């Protein structure tokens, strides 16, 4: 039982860390986009179209990474929930066979 509690706690910690990473990447994407737009504004659009395309692609990649982190957090929590249910079912089955 102690092992189950430790594993559950660790999985929750992992899910929380993944969730925080998702938030950090999302925040970084927003900051980068705002900084780049500010930079372009200061130089009156002197950056070429290639720089804008590269910037847009970078922001898309950051957003995709943030999305994947969010999905990973969801998946870890989903697995934890299903493992907990499976553990309960097996414990009940074991207890029923002991009678």
C-alpha cells in the first residue's frame, strides 16, 4: 500500500511539473511574439519577410510544444486515475477471494 501511495504521489508530481513546463513554454511564446513585434515596430518594419516567417514558425513550434506538454500532463493524470481504479478492483477481488 505504501508503494502505491508513493507511486501516486510521484505521478502527481510529474504531471504538475509537465503542466508548469507547458505554462512556461506558453508564456515564453507570448513574450517572444510581443518582443519580436516590438522590435519590428522600432525598426519600422525593416526586417525582411523571411524574418517574419521564421518568427511565425518559431511561435507555432513553441505553441505546439506547449500543447504537447499539456497533453502529456493530461495523459499522466489519466493513467494515474486508471491505475488507481485498477488497484482498487484488484484489492476488492483479492479481499473477496480471502473470504
